């Protein structure tokens, strides 16, 4: 928060720009990571206000989730539930984006690249709910040589910011 979102929040606040928090509380994503989606049914009605409506639309065959399932050296229950935890994060952010978006208005959303690279994650959830949305994504990649960009990298987003490998990161 301190290095990434606080400056954005302070800018929005000082300029009277609406600032919407779309993230799921970590404790609820953690429940999914440990036990899967079914445990979310046990949440109180008040707690469910902070997540996308159940049941969550989940497609384990989307590359961003499939890639997580193929991670090596992880116990089976972790491998199965980790992409589900990612999906509940993506679905919740998409839900709150759509809940706060006004037709004809720009909605600028800041998120980690894994949530939107290759137009997956949040973007997939948004498009399932509203296929007519116009969505552009921006991602950052770090490379030793910033003068060229690989074909694979070009597929990550609509706009790609290439930075030196030794640039300071905050994550």
C-alpha cells in the first residue's frame, strides 16, 4: 500500500477523483487458497459484501489459471486451490469495477500484472459479464536490453512499458 497505492490514493483524494478499492480482503482469498470456493458459502452475509457474488465463474482452462496448476513441487491441494484464490481476486475486482463503472466514463484500474496480462484474469471476468466493454491494458516488463521487445512480451498487453532489470521494484 505505502509505495504503490498510497500515492495514487492521495492524488485522487486531493483532486476529488473517486478512488474505488476493488480487492478482496486477504482473509477471504486465503480461505479459497486453503479450502476452495465452497468454504465461502460459510461467510456471513456482511462478509459476502466484500466479494463477488457466489458462485464464482471459474474456468480452470484459462492460461493464467492453468499455468498456476502446473507449478512444480507443490502439494496437490495447493496446486488445485491456488488458481481458485487468484480467480476469486480477479472476479471480485471485476465485480467492483462493474459496480462502480458508469457507461461513457473512463474507469482506470491499477492492479498487478498477473491480474490482467494476456487479457486474462480481471479482463476475462469483465468480458464475460459485459462483452461490449472497451478494455485496454498496460503492463511493465523488466529486461536487460530495453531497446527490443520479444514477440511473446508483445502479447502481454496493449501497451508495454519496458524498464531495466536493475530498476528498483516495490513488490
